[in-house]
């Protein structure tokens, strides 16, 4: 039974006079009018039309909304590339410690030694996993890490008196790569993939020149396969004086097994939500630490944490690009990352990676005879299936399959990415799912693929909304009922 309040916005539920908080009387003499305390241009012309509700109304509203959501705590999320793994609750308990939450970024360093020690140890652990000695915890997310590293590269070349203008990016890269490069002021040049899904070495070689600043590569790549020529690729870029940037989105496939610095990368970022289980999605806080070679360390953002004379201190690198984030970065997320790594230890990180690859290959083995997997019988942490043949033979599209999975309580995999694969379905089970879940998902997917195509076209059947016109919804959202307050439409 659907709760009506869960379907109404807070503005619709609002009733004049309702309150969730009762403030005590003002204990400061109010002997001046408001306009005498603040400049007139800072005062609102009229009261904001905010909803008025009781605490119980608010609690029920958000609780009911939460019950309608899919989440990694309630459903299997096989999102390829996005890595929706379970977030251990012990990480949340640790990061919620009053001893951490009570800290303030402006307090003296001598009174925050515990927090600085956590940052220092996290820098060391991330450096060890990357095989790159210098780390900045500043960036707020993966794409922000990309941008930060590119700005580091830009200043490095400027110090050398070099004006390099281009960033080379494979055609199967994450969309944030060219966006970050453009934002940093570089021109982007696309590198083709070969028939096996790897970087086309001939195409790369033809586009390398003295203008090449950085080659950005995801390894394992977005097809879920490890670049077998990675050392040769890095050597070619270094020959023309360029730097190699590793998009660390898929580090959960190699962490503790292979180090980017060892196979030639000069810079990289971590997506800690993908690799180290911190919260992910919903526009919430994130972190995208970067690791770089020693000759790039002077250009890192400020501050970095160092240990001198038995004390932890904040220092500014000698040729820093400046700040890219307020204070130290996303402290609560970084604390979760540190705690996760300390919980697992070196051997635990290796086991995490091995289980991630094992689960993906197990699921691939269950499904490859039922749906086409264009790039091989083996994968790393994810694989890309294709509904192209099903579409041609039965009229079943990837979107049909994705929507139908919702009826069975599974979130759909990433669809229509990477664009190298027609009707792509990118599947990543993560190491946190057990065999029973993987078996059930495989059985369900096979059942869906055997269903009538017309029946699938109308799926899902159990959700509140089935097949909206997504383009129209994005361009022309209907806000009539969303904005009702005191019988007036809310002005957005």
C-alpha cells in the first residue's frame, strides 16, 4: 500500500503554523531593528516561501521516500564502471566518532595530531598502492582529481619552459577525461582502439609529438580488460617528453596486484568510493586523491601532511598549484578510506581485488552463452555484454532488459556505455556480492532474455513509473504539483 505522503512534496504537505522546532526566547536585547544591523541589499524583500511542517511530517516523508529507493543495502547493483559495492557499517561508526567530528579545521595543528596522523598514513598507503611516492588528498572526486593532476602537469611543463597543448585520450575513455582536459585548457586528440579493444599502437604513435602533454588512459579499460601493451604505451609517451595519466576508476581490479607507477604511469587518481568502499552517489561528498612521481611532488596542491620531529604538520609544496579544495579535502570520506585500508591490510587489499576479478569472471561464465560478450571469455572486474544480436533477431534492446530487471529487484547494469559496443550492457558484480546473488542474477537475466519482446517493451510492471519519455522529462519537466504552497505555484 502506497503512503500518500510519500507521493507528495513537502510543499504540498505544508500547512501554515506547523513547526518542527520551537526556538527559545531571544536572550540578547533586541534594541535595534534588523535593517540597522545589516545592509539593506542583504535583506530579503519578503519571507521565503518555505514549507511549514511538524517534525513527524518530515520524518515520515523522508522515511517513506527512502523505502521507495533502491540502494546497495537493499538491492544488487551491478553497475559497470560505477562500482556500487557495499559500504561496511564499521567504516560509518568509525568516521562518526565524536573525537573526529568534534575537530575544527581552524584549530592549531598541535591539537589535531590524531587527524593529521590519519591523513599522513593515508598518503603513505595510497602512495604504496599506486607505486607513486607523492599524494594529495585535496581533490573532491575522481574528475576533480583528473583536473588537479592536469593542472600539476601544466605547471610542470611551464617550469621547464615548454608549451604543450594536447592531451591524448583513447576512444573508450570515461567522459570526464576529455572534459577535464578541456577545462584545464588543453586540446584533446582521440586515439582509436584496435579490434581487441586495446589502444591502437599505430594510431597512438602517429599522434605523439612535441605538443603532447599527457596521455590519459584507464587501465583496466572500460571494456574490463587489462592493456597488454601498457609498458610500450608509456615508453612511447615518455619518448616525446609527455606524461602518462592513469584514470584510477578501475583500480579495484588491480590494487595490491599491479602498481601503475611500476608499469609507467606518472600520475593517477583514486575513486575511493569505487576502490575503497566509501559512500557513492546522490551528489554527496566524495574524494579523488591523486598520486604522482617525485619530480611532480613540488607542484601538488597545498597543504600536504608531513612528519617532522615526531609531529605531524601541514606544509605547502615549493611550487604548488595552490588550493583546489577548502581546508584538507573531504575529511569524513578520507577517514573512511583510511579505516577501510587499516581494516583490510595489505593482504586484505589483494584479496579484495582477487575476489572482484573472480566474481566478474564467474558471472561472465554463467552468461556468455546467453548474451553476446564481444571482447573475450575473460575479464578483469567487469565485462561488457551486447544486446545487438538480440535486437536484430528478436527486437529486444538493452533498455528492455535493463527496465525488466527492476521487476525482479535488481538495479540495471550500466547501459549504452562504452560506445565502442553497440547495445552495451556493462556488468560489474563487485567483490562484496556472494555466489547466491550472482547465481540468482544470472538465472533472472536468462529468463528475461527468453521473454516475448513486446512484453519487454512495456517493462517494468512493478514500479511507480514505467517508461517515461526521458528526453522530454529532462527538457520539459512538469513542475505543477511540485510547487504548490498556499495554493500558489512555486517560482523556480
